[in-house]
């Protein structure tokens, strides 16, 4: 094909992801309108880059793009997208793009909550000097749920902090990090593992199996005073069940994701005790752009060479 076309969500992303290889044209399309507005270039569109954290609403229109081979997300999560994909193009997620950013936030949330940094910020606003003894991250028994790119990056970043790490995946197995952290335990072991861990970090994808996974039963299996950190997806946790635990003062939580999102201004989570909350910013750092650019160009290079794209999560 002469002059293949890649669509990007907007002018900012066109600049961030460029410059493009010779002969490749980039056009702006946020997948929220009919691609016919692109004119004749729509027939040469080989790759669509989806908007970041703005849900596309015209996925059905992808069926009318004759040359389209790949729909590329800018997020690690891809829940809700495979169901909208038409036959033909593949869907790939942003493997590696958010590992550094999200993993460092997970570690930061754990430290901030354990060491009472959130409380110190409130004390600062009130002009209150209140020294206290807090838990350290060192010597904690940490259960890491999710062993993909983000989960593995979290494990590596936690290693120098003198924590005991148990990793949990969808099934028990050995992997490339087993020599450092031990075998991956299966999710069917969660109920037995939770009572023996002080900190639980969620970094798993949202699937039918993980939706509502941490409900009243598993939250109830966590020890008194333990900490739940969620950098996965909000619906992995039953919000009402977690809120009950927070109001009782039995659990602490540090969340980058919640259900629903965005959190309504009158939601009871606002002001809940023992809660540290960030507004789903795990991947939104300066580290994202260079990694996103590398991924998009690597995918484009594969397509232009007639190869299959990498990191495919759905084939049309």
C-alpha cells in the first residue's frame, strides 16, 4: 500500500508520537465520529490509536475501514473494548507503557498510607504538629495480586524495601521472576493467603473473573489494620464492602481507581476514614509518552513489514 495512514486521537498526540516514518501519514481522529469525515485517507488507514482515558464511541465504524489491521490502546487495561470490535482488525493493549508510572505510584501509595503522610498533609493545613509512630514498609508481608507487566514492575520496585512478597495470578505457575520471589500462587488460594499478609496490592486486569473479586468475603479475610492498595481497576473491589470496612476502622485503603469513576461529589467514599485517594493517575506521568511512542512505532514497523502486531488481546 502506498502512503499508509495512522490515526491518532488529537493534535497533541500527533506531536507526541511523531515524527513518523517516511511515507506514513498521521491524521487526527478520536474514534468518536464517523471516519467518513477523514475523506479518502480512511481507505488507507492501517492503524488506529485510541484516545487515552476517553472512551471511544464509534468503534462500530471501524468495520468500514478496508485496510485497518490494528486498533492500539494507550492503556494497559482493555476492558469493554473486545466486545465492540468488528471482524477483521486486531486489538492490542499498551504493554510496557504504564509499568514504570503505575508501579511507582503503587509503592508510593503504600508508603504514604503506612507512614501517615496523608495525615501529615492534613496536619500541615491545620498548623498541627503531631509526631506519631507508624508502620514501615520494611518487614511487611505483602500480597501482590497480578503478575503482568505492572505487577512484575511493582515486585521489582518493592524488592529493595525489605518486604516479604507473595505473588498471585489467575493460576499457580512458575515464571521468569520465580527465582527471586517464589512461584506464582493461584487466585483460588486468596482466601487462605490473605490472613497472613499486612498489605495487599491489586494490579490485575478487570475481567469476568476479577470483577468484584475483593468483596465482603476476601476483604473480611484481611487482618485487622491491614492495607489495600488498588492500582488495577475500580470494579475489582466491591466499593460498598470496602466502605463498610473503612467506616469500621478495620482496614486502610490507598486507591488510584474506584467504582464508579469519576467519583460523584456526594459519594460516601469522600471523607471516609483511613482512605488515601488519587484520581486514576497511575499511568499519567512524563514516563508515559516516550514509552507510548516506542510502542506505536514498533507496532507500525511490524505492520509495514507484513508481520502480525504484538500484544494482541483480541483478534477480529
